[in-house]
C-alpha cells in the first residue's frame, strides 16, 4: 500500500467529528500487522475513540506523530463535484473530505514509518509512536486532551511530537508552525428595557450601549510579540431576536473571539474584556470559554531536523510561524516539544477539498527523512 492508496481508503470512512466510523480501527489493524503495540482508548460519556500506538526500537528518544481522522461535515452535497466520501483522483489531485485536513498526512506518516522500520530492520535508536484521535474538529475534550492525561498516568514519555496539520498556505514546504495563539470565546448579553419605538425616552435601548461596547472592545490589546502577531478580537454575531419594527428590544446578544499572543494569559484577557464592558455599562452578563493558551514549545534540534528534511525534498526553506487557529498541539505542548507540518491547507473545510498527489508522496519522503535524522547517532549526540 502506498500513501495515496491509504489516503483514499481513509477518506472513505465517514468520520464526521467526533466519530471514528471505523477509521481508527482500520489504522490499528495496519499498525498491529507491522508489530506496533496498540492502545485503543475510549473517553467520555459517548466513548470517543482514540488510538495510541508505539514500536520500540532502542533506548533513544520517542518520536510521536499526532493527528485526527475526524472531519468537519461536508455541507451541501449538491455543491460538491463528487461524493465527499468517495475519493476521486483527477488531474493529479485527490478529492474528498479529509484530503487536506488531515487523513493524507496520517497516511504519509504511517507509510514513512513502516518504510523506515523495514529499512532499519527494527534496529533503530528509539521509539516511534502515533497519537490519533476522532475528536479534534469538535469539542476536543475527549480526544488528544484525554490521551495526554492517560500518557501521564501511564508514565509514557514522548520526546518530540509532530502534528500533521495542513500548515502550508500555497506550496508544500513553505511553513512550519512552532506555536499557536491562545483563544477565548465570549458570549455577551447587554440588557436594557424594552419599549415602543415612538417613546424611546420611556425605554433603555441596549443597542445604543452595544454600539459603544463594540467600539470599546475593538481597541488594540498590544502590538504583538517576538513570535506572535498582535492580539485580535473578532465579532462573530450580534443579535436582538427582534422580529418586529416597532419594538425597542430588551437585550442584545453579542458573540466574539479573542486570539491572543504570549503577552497574555486567558485570565488576563477575560479581565480586560470585563473592564472594557464596565466602562460602558454595568448591566450585562458575560460568559467565556477558553479553547487554549498561547504556547511555543519547540526544541532547536527538532526544528532544525524538520527544516533540513523539508528543504532536502522540496528545495524550500520553510518559515517558522505561529499564525492560524488552534490545534491539538496546544495539549501536546504540555509534555514535549511539538511542531506542526503537513500539506497545503487551501481547501481544508471547503467544498471539493483536495490535495495534489505529488505532495502526498513528497510529504511521505519528508517524514521518512525526518525519522532518519531523528534516530541517527549524529543527531542524538
């Protein structure tokens, strides 16, 4: 089986988050056949499925590949040129849900790992492991986050971890993610007193307050930091649930997200947001949910090794970045240095999601070179 064939097989599983739909079970069979020790882990009320597999070669470092087989819903099927769960190869491209994010990266690493192990005849200096989940695109409470807790409990150590998210904007080899911004989601309710539009003096219009609040919240937080862009607040919803034209509503509901850099902790962002709202009104209710803290946890030796492998295959010098959304790397960073590198992300989550076949093969070569470098004696000295 080659990485394109395995990618196509994985796309066939309708693993819409948080369902495995047989994808992790299928991978487990492949890994067991290749002598990996497999731990099939289920967490939460609905027994969300995860897989941690490892193969020990020697006493050297444990290198882990992390990824997710769950995908976002395909949306309107009429807008797809083909069935999103029936992989299609056309004009050198592989189409299907999960083609970019990120079943192809999982396939590439599995094939690269098997090829490396066979080349070394199981005699390599360390351990190769895979941490795979079906709960990344949704709540992510019972996926990698829970596996990390399990690893700690079982005293399983990881020295380096590569997450196969689609990190490249346009070309394979452009970008490595060395960290991510933190994220807090807010739901704000601004209260007033409803009334008739003809008698505004007898009401307290919360829309007026909300306009001022939005202006206050939109003020800059900072100018960025050494490795991160400026902290940014983005509004996602403003709603009064008002269905008539002659009523001043009694409340306004506003939703927004703050992506913050390493100048702040999430608790500090929440305090700043509260203070800004109080500058305008005291009649409000605020709910916040932290998706993750900002982080950078990368070792130079690991970063240099990945950059070297990428440049060897693509002839491109990758940029080190912390842009983009959150990923499971935020959980993995708690136990070891973590980097993210995968395919081109132009079409992830979109209709007609696809990747170029040549890039799947090149990514497999990059992962193979990385394993060679990680487990070389020269690297470990």
